[in-house]
C-alpha cells in the first residue's frame, strides 16, 4: 500500500488528475473511483494505455506493475492527497456554500478578484466530495487566492469538505428550501450549512455575512464567530448597497469608507443583488479599488443557464434552468413580476430532492405562479401535474409532451421564465421558444 506522502511525490511529478478514461491527458494520474454502477479499477489499464503516467487502484488484482499504485480506498486517497496539497498552499482560500446562488456567487467573486490577483475558482459545479479535492489539486503555485464552492445535500458534508479545502475565509450565501430530503427539513439545512461557520470558528477564519439575512445572523451568533465582515442594505455594514435597477439587468450603488460607486451588470434577477454585494465585500476586503471591483462585475457574463437572459428569434427567455428549489423558484417568479414586458410566460419544471415536503412545496409554487401577472403558465413534471385540477395553467408530465405543445402552439413576443431542476432537462424546450 502506498502512503499519502509517497503518492504526493508522484503527484508533484504528474500534477494532473483524471477520474474519467474519456479525459486522459498524457502523464496524468488516473484515480479509479467506484460508484453504484461502476468500478473504475476495471478501466485502470485502459487509462495507462491512453497515456496516464500512473493509475491509483484499490483492488490488488489490478496492480499489475509499478504504474499501478495500490491504496486501501481510492476516494479516501484522493481526498487525503488534496489535504496534503492544501497544506503546501500558503494562500487565502475562500470557502463558499449556500442553498441558492452558490455558483453565481463563486463566479462573481472570482471575476472581481481576478482583476487584481491570480485566482483559482471551482470549475463548473465540482463542489462535492470528489469535486472539491479535484479543485484543490488543480491549484498551482502561482495562484494567489482560491475560491472553492462547497455543495451539500446532507449534514456532515460541509464539515468533510472543510477538512479538504481548509478555508481561511468563508461565506454562506443564504439558507433556503433546498435538498430538504437529505437534510431532514429546513432546520437541517441550517445545521448543515453552519458547519462552515463551525470550521471558521475553530480555525479563527474570517466570515462574510449578509446582515440583511436573519438566519445567517442567528447562525453566526450561535457559532460564536469573531472575525466578521458585514454587507447589506443598512448603515453600519462594511459594504452598504442599494438596488438601483433590475429591469432587466441589475444596477447597484454601493458605499464603503464614505465613497459611493455605481456598477451596471449583465445579470438579471433582483435575487442576484445579494450575490453582487457579497463579491463587492470580498473584493474590498482584499484591498481592491472600487474601479477594479466594478470592472470585474460589469465584465462578468452569466452562463450555464443561471440568470441568463437569452434573445431567441421569437422571444426573450430568462434561462434559469440549471437547478431549482422552492426558494429560488419563488424568487424567480417575484423577479419576472417586476420586469417590463408586454406579455409574460413561465415554464416551470419539477423541483427535486424535497422528500416528504415535495407535494406541499410544489402546491405553494403553483399557486404563487397562478397568482402572478402572467399571460400563460406551463407546469412540467409529475409533482406539478398533481395539481392540474386545482391551479390555472397547462400541465404536462414530461418535457417531451411540452415540446409537442410548444410546436403546435408557438410562443411569440413573450418574456419567458424557463426554470426547473437539473433533472428535468428543460434546455430541450429552448429551441421551441
């Protein structure tokens, strides 16, 4: 069995990690992870044939020569290797989590900091027990600040990720009705996210807090945090912000040290106001000028179907279908209600991982949508379909049925909100809008 210290020496020789034989680069180290439906030990030889320098395996029969590095458990070895690498990095690491807006906030913080520093930020949403170690192992010697996104769908997961990323600074964007099934309800969500606060308390790290959020204030007080930097809409915060406009793009006026500044962004959705303020606060903490902070924000272009305004041939579509939960769905409906448009439409897909509360939460969102000033609403998914006789709207059990409907009933000259959980694959509908 190879030790973590010895494995790290191999990593220093070959500092590129792969967990997928479809993405093997010459000289990388392949980690043969196991899943419910696969055992990558079986593909270790293939990885070597494709050019990997080494393959880390945890079944002795696959360790046929010195290129195969045998460990007790490949996932544990990957996480321990990341911890070893993290110890060598003497840089600020910002740990970021929350129920909504994690990835957008991470991208905004990175966009701001990159104006002045060499940064690393989690790629995409590689924010779980595999993604976080892969992210840490991607940080090179020239990086000055890292922004690590940490996701969770059950308690103790953030605690684990903190032992890997070892953040020196942290932020919880918000807590909401997400992953209720795994967390065991909203109180469980708060407890799970607060594991970041507990780590920062133990390690004397800095914490950025949205002072407008009563839950975050309650959680930070309970954690006994001391190194706090506040942002929000009231006086007394390090960063005070005002939402000047959000129709359709967000414009923010913000103040620090009695100096006011205004920034126009390419983000839609008033719910992104607090994410923008967080990025401003973090940039200011790291001694950035208002001009540099504003440049980072104004040049940021949303992507990956998160708060992304897309003009099609026939309509303007708010592409916000990367994921959804009751909190983000409610915020999206409130946002489209205040936007200027002749005709408005919402296409909403089911929200996943809500456990026993799923039907009740879908009922609430369906009613909110029906009470909104929308010209048309389409609900898609088995949970929304349950309420087809209770709420005004067009209901379908699957996106395929909705595709047929949209082909037969073309939508034109509408502002369309397209939102649902990732598993609903609502991107298939965009071509019909």
